[in-house]
C-alpha cells in the first residue's frame, strides 16, 4: 500500500541525492549506476509519466468489472444442474 510507495520513494530519493550510486561496480567505480546515467531519454520518461496516469483508471475498471461479476452469486443448485457458466 502507501507504505511501500513511501519506502520506494525514500530509497530513490536517497539513491538520487548527490549522484549516489545505487548499484556500485566492483571493477570500475566510475561505471557504477546512478539515477542520472541509468535513466532513459527525456521522451521515454515523459511517455512513462503520461502512461502512469492511466493506472487509476485501469484499477477502477478492474474493481468495477469484478463487482459486476460478483453481483449475481452462483447457487449450489445451478452448479448441480449444470446451469452455472
């Protein structure tokens, strides 16, 4: 839930602060991954930001579809008679 989101946000902020490496390299420290050198292009980041705005709508649709499917419960008689689809 919200705790996971806040934890990941805190970790990303710590990793991004002062160009800190979040995946250090044992062979060459200059090749360690930071937020800056591991991010995609600006176009890709903008596209991902726009697509991420659809997530609440997709979740709402899933909840609504699940509600509609659960509205009419299958009875034991329907199962025994083979009428449950």
